[in-house]
C-alpha cells in the first residue's frame, strides 16, 4: 500500500532494537514490578495533532441530526431488554454476577507534562491504593496533589471507594494535578 505525502495518515517509525537493549528494558520493567508490586508502564502522550483539530472543525450536514426510523427501532430494541420489573434481590444478584466477571481495571494517570502512567488494579481495590502508588512513583511526594476525572471535571475526594463503584471498570483515565494555592508557582526539578 502506498500513501502519498498529502495524505493525513501518519507513518510510524519502527526502530530496530538490539537484543541486549531489549533484555535491559525487560530487566528494568521486572525491577519496577518488584519495587512497586505492579506492572507499571510509563509513556509520553503527544499533544493533540493538527489532523484531529481539522476533523473537529468539519460540520455535519443537517440531516445527520434528524431522528430516523432506524434510530427509533434501535432505541426500541434496547427498551425490550428492560421491559420486566425486577425485585431488589434479582437486581443485586445480576449486579454481583456482572461484578464477578470483571476483575481487572487498567488505570491511566495523565500528568501535566504529557506523561502517562498505566497500572493494573483489582476492581475491588480502593482509590487509596492508586494514591499510595502515586506517592511512591512521583518525584516530589511531599507536594500535595489531587486526582480528577473529566468531563465534567470531578475531583476524586472519596479515596475509600473501590474502582468498580467509582465506574473505573474496565479502565479509566485519571488526571493528576498539584494542589497548590492560587498564585503559588511550582518549580519541579
């Protein structure tokens, strides 16, 4: 397949890694796993590219927003699944069955410097376990910080809540921010 230069597709550059470097990287990941007790990945996220900005500027035609018969039948099909009333005991049993199916949650923490930390957690672990991990891995754990999700921006204050009840199953993106008073300038070395 050939792409011309005017195409908006981006090509990924693959760098050949020597087996020695590969083994060194695996050893570092194993060391981090032993030190922190989790499989941790850290990677840099790129800022929004120009191609995605162009996609958001495109306007949809007016007929895109009209309610069609196909939309009606799709909504009706989902309503048929929920047409029977259920007792609390039956709803609780279904909730427990759903909860037992999903045991792992992948949490990504985005930092202000465009780095992302990814770590797996059990769905019954609390948000406090994420805060504890972050206290171990951040450069300056003595600086106060808070975690939030978006949209809308909602600060995670109840750290005793488990990942399942917080809605972080099967995964979530959580944002990291320093909790400094306004006007205070943070200098991170």
